[in-house]
């Protein structure tokens, strides 16, 4: 695993020892940023179920201003911390070691919002609908923001949600789907 592009391009990232953390593959990250646009200049990023922190660190490498990484797993928090230091971004990263639902409430109460939100929950959790609702209820996504959810291909990601979030793109990588949402846009058909 490594940073794909930007100021930290090529820097290696530490990966998990066991199978409890499933990092986003380099090629999946590269495709996500090809869809989003190569650069994230000045954006604020939230990485839910951060794992190794690779998605948020990739965004920082491509110009994002700051990132909040959330994970409750001890190994994941240690990996996020080590990878932020290895890429030189520790000063622009805030780690929240707590369950995602609690972190969403804490961030919502503090009035924070983000231009780019990544969520890579455990596939067995089946939380896509819940995430859409929680992010909307706590106003975590800016009006022009983007939400990227990585999930199992067997979990349906709705084309639109009552919250006003609409799926604008969807890509498949084996058993993984990446669904991209934006507020108040036109739904897209899944890419196969």
C-alpha cells in the first residue's frame, strides 16, 4: 500500500497484521480520485471507519486542508497515527477513537461539516442507509460536498435517499462497490 499521487506520492503506508481491517486497494483509491477529480485543494475530509487512513491521507496528499479520521479499533487508530506521521500529515489530521455513530453525533453537535466524506464500514455491518441518514441528520456534508461509501456488492445503495442525497456514480471492483453521493443531483445507473 502506498500514496498514489500528490505531495506524498509513492510513500508506503503500513497495513494491518490481521484480517480485521480491510484497507482500500491502491487501484480502488486511484479510481475514486479519478472520478472525484485528481485534486482536493482546500477541502475538509472526514474518513469514517478509517482503517489505515489511506483514503484521507490520499486526499491530503492531493491538497485537502484537513482530515478527521474515525475508527474504534485499536490497531486501526495506531495505523492511522503511524501513516499520518509517515506521510508528514500528522499536523493536519485529527483522530477520533470511538464508534462511528458516536463520532457523527459529536461532530454534528460541534457544527462541523465536511466537503468530502469517506465511509468504508465492515461489509457485514450493512449500514449504507443508516450512514446516509446519520450524515444528513447531523449536517456533516457541505451543500456542495461528496460522500463516498465503499460497501459489499450484495448491499443495495439507493439511487436517492429522502435526505436529498443522490447517488451520482457507482463502480464495482470484484465484491466491492463504491457508491458516490452528492446533495440534490440526478441519480446515475450503476457501472458494471
